[in-house]
C-alpha cells in the first residue's frame, strides 16, 4: 500500500509571528500557549486540582494536543526539588498554589530593581498567571514574555505575602521546566580564575545534578547558563534548549531525573544564600530567566540569545557600535608610573593606531597611596604625588594626541574597583562597619581587600558619588569596573540579594548619568560575565588568561550564552604571563579580534620589533572585522575541544558579508588538512572570497575551503562578499 503525500517542491512556508500577532499568546479557557516562529510553550490548569501543568516546550504546534498518560501526572506528592519553599507563619513549609486568573500585557513590564530584557509591543508580549495559596494567603505571579522572533520565553516569579503574619521565602527558582520522558544531555560552563567557560556536557542521570555559585557573584566557577539537549544534538543540528539567568549574584541550576524518568530543570536563586522575610504586603521578585529553543543545535540557541541580548538586553548606546581599539596600562606599567611615563605610553599607543588609552590600577589614594595592592582601595582621589594637579591635565594632554595617520583623538579611560576597600585606607578607618562582616567573626581578606556592603544605602551613595566625582573631573570616556574577590562573611541571609539590588541601583544610576561613557565590566577576568552586568555594561573582560590558544576555548565557551560583541579580548605580549607560551602575533591578534572590544595588553617599548611592526596592520584588521563581530551571527564551525583546527564564521544579519577565522594549533607535516565547511550562507548565492575567487554558497558549505599550514599556530582571516 502506498501512502499518498503531496510535496510542494522545496517550498517551506514560514509564518512570521510577531508579538502583535494574536498567535503569540493563545488562551483557550485555562489552556495557555506562547508561540514564536519556531517554538511553542504550552501549559494548562488541571480542572480538578487547580495545579498548573507543563504540556510542551519545543517545536511549534497548533490545535489540540494528545492526552498524556494520566500516570505521568505527578502533581502533589511529587518528591522532586520544588521551585519554591516558603516557611509559613506557623513554621511549616507546605504550599498549595492554585490557578486564580491571568492577565495579558502588551510589551514587557520592567522588573522592579532587577535587570531584564526589554522590548516594545512589536517585539514581545506578556502573560501573567496569578496563583494563590488560600491556606496561607500567599500569592505567586508568574510572568511569561514571548519574543517570537527569537523563539525566546522569559520568566520571573513574584511572591507576595497577602496574609497577616510574617513568612520567609527559603527557595525560589525563576523557572521550573518539565521535560517529558526521554534521554537528555546537559551542558554547562565551568572553570576557575583564568580558565573560564569551559564547556561541560554530560548525560542527565537519575537523581539530582547541577551547579551554581555561592561566592556572592555569578563567578568563574560556574556560569548562570544551562543547556538541555537531545543526546544526538550537535553544534548545528538537533533539539536544544538554553536557559540564561539575568543575575549577577549566587545562583543555583539543578536538573533532576525523577524515578519515573521525567526530567525537571530549575534555575534561580541559590537556596543556600536565600532566606528572605516577607512582612504582610511585601513581595520578593526572582531574577528573570531567558529560555530559548532551537532545532538547529546548540549554535541555533546561541545565535538567538546573541541577537536578543544585543537588541533587547544591553541598554548602552554602544551595544552595537564600533569599539575603539585600546591599550591598557597594566601589563606595561603595573603600579609603577608617574605623569610622564603614562603620557609616554599613551603617545606610543596613539602611534600604533590605538584610539582609547586606559589607565589601570595605581592612580588613586592620598593618605594611603595605591602604589601596591596593600593600600588605597576605597580612596578614589588622584594620588597627589603622582598627579599634583589632579587627573584633568593628564587627560587633556592624552586626549590631545591623535591616533597615527588620522585626525581621531585618543580617548581616555580609567580603572576603578568601587565595591572594594583595603583596610589600609581612609575609607576603612572612617567606616569599618561598611564592609561585609558577621559580628565579631574575623574579616577574611583576599588580595588584602574587603568587600563593601553594597546592600547599605550609604555605601551605594558613596560609590555613586566617588565614581561621579572622577567622571566629572576630566574628559573620561571609558571605565573599567573591576571586582576582584568573592564574599565570605555576610551579616544576614538576605545580604546576598540585597547586595545585588544595591549594585544594580548603582549601575543604573551611573550608566544613566553617564550614557556617553563606555562601561566595561571585569571581575578578575570573567568572574561576572553574566546577563545581569550586560544590561548596564556593553562589554566585559572575558578572562585574565590572554594566551591565544586558551582564549579560543574560553571565548567560544562564553559565546554559548553571550554575544561576542560583549567580549573584551586583548593581544598581549609573549611569552604569555599565564602559560609561558610564545604564539605568533598574527594568531594572538586574530583570536583577540573575535571579541567585540579589541585591545592591546602590552608595553610597546618592550616587545620585539617584528611584533611591533605587525600591530598597526592587526589594529586596522580588527577595525575592519569589528562591525561583523558586533552585529553578525556567529557560527562555531569547529571547536578547539574537538579539533586541531578551530574555526568560527561571522555573517552579517543581512547575509551580505562574512568573515572566517581559521586556526591550526599543532603542526601537521606531510598530511592532508581538513576542509572547513561554512554554514549559514545562501546556497544559491555567489560569494567573492578575499576579493578574487568566487564560489557558490553551496560549494562553500558542502565542499568548503582548505588552508594548509605546516607549522603550529597557523591562523587566517578570510572575507566573503555576497554578489
Ligand atoms: C476537566 O478536563 C478534562 C480534560 O481536559 C475534561 O474531560 C473534563 O470534562 C473537565 N471537567 C470539568 C469539570 O470541566
Ligand atoms: C513581623 O516582622 C516584623 C519585623 O521583623 C516585626 O516587627 C513584627 O512584629 C512581625 N510580625 C509578626 C506578626 O510576627
Ligand atoms: C617619572 O618616572 C620616570 C621613570 O621612572 C623617571 O625617569 C622620571 O624622572 C619620573 N618623572 C617625574 C616627574 O617624577
Ligand atoms: C602611518 O603612516 C606611515 C607612513 O605611511 C606608516 O609607515 C605607518 O605604519 C602608519 N602607521 C599606522 C599606525 O598606520
Ligand atoms: C599602609 O599603606 C601605607 C602607604 O602605602 C604603607 O606605608 C603602610 O606600610 C601600610 N600599612 C600596613 C599596615 O600595611
Ligand atoms: C602636558 O604636556 C606638556 C607638553 O608636553 C607638558 O609640558 C606638561 O607637563 C604636560 N602636563 C602634564 C600634567 O603632564
Ligand atoms: C571629550 O572627549 C570626546 C572624545 O574624544 C570629545 O568628543 C569631546 O569633545 C570631549 N569633551 C570635552 C569637553 O573636551
Ligand atoms: C543618582 O544618585 C544621585 C545621588 O543619590 C541622585 O542625586 C541622582 O538623582 C541619581 N541619578 C539617577 C539617574 O538615578
Ligand atoms: C613530505 O614528504 C616527502 C617525502 O615523502 C618529502 O620529500 C617532503 O620534503 C616532505 N615535506 C615536508 C614539508 O616535510
Ligand atoms: C587572492 O588575493 C590575495 C590577496 O588579496 C592573494 O594573496 C591571493 O594570491 C589571491 N588568490 C588568487 C587565487 O588569485
């Protein structure tokens, strides 16, 4: 017997779903559907228990869905980790949230006090589900927003005490998603200082598995990003779900395969760092989680997240505008400088074509000058021995310089670490109570410094005032905001989150007051490379490890969740400070220019003549590729953990231009080299390769190109123009 099928040759009808579309949110009685171009998220209210039941999160569906096996409904009595745990007034921790009502909102309301994605009515629409526990008078609002263009659903949860007694929220996940029975893998980013964002993939096993941070910030150890994928999913094919938490504090991600085989994923506050009292009328709002679905593998999830974050998360006006190539004084001068050596370094930078000079640590401290890391943090006034007339005359001299062969003035940036204090400082002597500490317990020092308790309004005011004063004192157009240690002794279980609300208030204040400043986040490298910081700072230092081979792994790992536009990446001197390795300057430059903010981390006077001669050309190339890095779609063609030939392609959103970065790590003698097959091109279009050869997109994707190198550390940058 033949089944007759109608095939419309090669025609795929993709209906464009916008948030305006009534299809983006469909409510049928008490069944709810959020639909994107390629995603549906379905849930319904069980009409006997009032529970909210997850039906589907995956590829688009329409109309009724098959009834599930009733034995698969776990509901009450489900022993898996709960998304919320509230200690009620009498002391027990039982809750029974039942459906109450729903509300539709156009666009997306802001989350009070917390960073979140944003968008207008055409980008996004919102569904709020009101739940109520009638036994304890606690309300829970689940806010879902759908960005149809990016197949993205964001969610946050608010718990409100509507009763008469005090309650305590002891656990609150931003999201809890149930996957139907099937084998799954999970992917996370783990590492340590100078080894951030190493991709880990493991199969989800029975029981609980997960990761998180308890250091008070998102951390080098585990990034607040989780992917769940089918075991057969690759970079470029298969089902993949990505969950990115917009939060900079301690967090927890857990994945649990229950006894019956169903998998639940939770991400949100770290319950070990949360015990949040709610008096009558008070509300606790969770951070927002961004959930993305793709059928095009892990790369598909990443590209949707990148587009969303570039357009609907980063508030800076520099989100997608070209970044100035910069030179940072740290590697060249460290703590050892004065006005004239700084100006000399700035002059050398300008002569190489650099357009932003960044003065790093060591410029401040009056009574306790910051001439090493033992003193001065917290005293944000220029060191009078180094800058007798303040910072302004030096900035004037430096900004009068012009980048080589151009009329572009050199701009000036400055380093600060405003959340920290050395005990050896005027600030600590005046306000010993401003640091995080727990009563009489010893105050643990790291790098001779303590953490200011940014939960305190007076500390928030102090930071806003100190930073504003410096920025108002001279023409400073860039701030590198560092944060070099985690938290140890916190006075109360609410401090962690209160600190975050405080620092977001400070970030919001300063970035609103100084919108023309290019803000860069840093935390001993990538210790705070998260979507929370990104709302305010369009770029973040990716790692203190600048070894170019290590950096490929770190940058590609980081790109799982975050757009390359947000990555700071610098070409540093050799032998490399962290690994002792000597890699050719071109390779170092090519890796660094895959980050949105390219720069130099070296003293031009101390590098070889050959390397110095190569810098102007590499800076020019970095400027040329920058628009594609900032605004293009990234395809990780081959990963350093799988291959000796990592390769990355960036394609402009309109598909007209592309640039390929190709690397060979180890030497290969008398052996054929693999072909690198491109992705994401138009198969029928013709592309010019580096201005001479032309090939069809299909040829470039199905045959590919070959780049033979015999030595180690070979690298190549290739441009494609669509005709
Ligand atoms: C409850 O829902 C089920 C299935 O969705 C339906 O068959 C049944 O009629 C509903 N019962 C009531 C009381 O609405
Ligand atoms: C709730 O907590 C507040 C502040 O912690 C306290 O003043 C108040 O007495 C408490 N109320 C009840 C009913 O316990
Ligand atoms: C600045 O430092 C350089 C190098 O240490 C030294 O030669 C110079 O005299 C110093 N200038 C001033 C004004 O202290
Ligand atoms: C500036 O121009 C000179 C002369 O053409 C050239 O030698 C030098 O490399 C250029 N410098 C930069 C940074 O482009
Ligand atoms: C504090 O800093 C000053 C100035 O840098 C230094 O002379 C002094 O030795 C430091 N004191 C301590 C206790 O480290
Ligand atoms: C600025 O440059 C001028 C000219 O080179 C020099 O005389 C002056 O000392 C510099 N000013 C500062 C504050 O370094
Ligand atoms: C500050 O520097 C910027 C960038 O070079 C320049 O455009 C601006 O005019 C300067 N502002 C002042 C007040 O000098
Ligand atoms: C920033 O904080 C200062 C000091 O509290 C306040 O005066 C100012 O209005 C705030 N500005 C913004 C944009 O929040
Ligand atoms: C490759 O091997 C051939 C002999 O098989 C030899 O003649 C040639 O020099 C080798 N090439 C390199 C680059 O070592
Ligand atoms: C293509 O152009 C590059 C430089 O633009 C040159 O090095 C290369 O030899 C050319 N290739 C061909 C096949 O013409």
